[in-house]
C-alpha cells in the first residue's frame, strides 16, 4: 500500500467524520425540538393542537420521502446560497443536515411517546408545569431511546455522506468514486469499504454502551 493511498484514505475519513458530526449535531438541535413539538401538540398531549401536529408531521414525512441523492440535487441552489458552492465537505453538510433533522425527529418522537403517561400525570398532579414535565420527565425517561435513535441516525449519515461523494462532496464516497471506480483501483474501493464498516461498527458500539448505561441509571 502506497503512502499516497494512506494519506488519501486518512483525509477522506476525516472529511466523512466532519460531515457526519456536523449534520448529526444539526439533527439533534433541529430534530429534538420538532419531536417535542409533535408529542406536546398531539391529541391528548400537554398542549393539544392536533392541526399543528398533523401539518408538522406531514412536512417532516415529505422530506423523509425524498431519496437523499435527489434531495442533494434539489438543494444545490440553497447550498450555493449558504455555502457559496455546491461542492466540498462544508457544502455537503447542508443537505445532510436537512435530511437528518426530520429523520431523527421522527425517531425521537417515538422515544418520547413511549414515556410512561403515569409519570407525566404524577408531575402534573403535584403542580408541575408543562416545562417541568418536559425537563424532568419526558427528556430523562426517553434519553436511552434518544441515544439509540441518534446512533441509527449517525450510521445513516455515514452512508449518506458516502453517497454525497457522487456529486463531489469529498469524503470516502468521493474517494471511492474518483480513485476506485473511475480508475479501476480495487484496492482503494476495498479500503474505503473497510473504513466505512469500521466507522459504522464503532458508532454502533459506542451508542449501544451509552444507551445501556443511561437505561441502568
């Protein structure tokens, strides 16, 4: 294995980690509030506004229904507007984030819905406000599920970031296409696949351990 290939793999791996970390953070910052809003405003929720919950849910599902590669192309004008270019790692973070927010939002919603209703009622009976229910019941009780959901989201983003390489986003996907597929370099292709497998296993292992520890606390 040449030194050049090692350097290319290392740089592409760092680019992939940057894309996944940034879009994963965006997924939490944007998706978790949306999930809370869906749970709170649903029928029987803390602040029932079924129409709001329905409209928000449909909007999130519409975004989730668009295949990522198509979303990537559709968002090129927005990406250029925000990042100044549609190419490169930083530019790819924008469509990855937009795809990840509703994806994680729906997963987080499921975890929040599974919180024991009796705990919520108990806090309200004792005079707890809606904010107290969210802060001291919904979020802590749902935390293991939220971490597990974030783990799944990050793994999905690893695959999506590789797909983004098809349009020059950088990272492992771009390396596999330019140096592996287009140059018929099987070694590079296999190395990229190996690194992706290691990343996925690593994220899953860490996520499982954190979720298990939170569940036991």
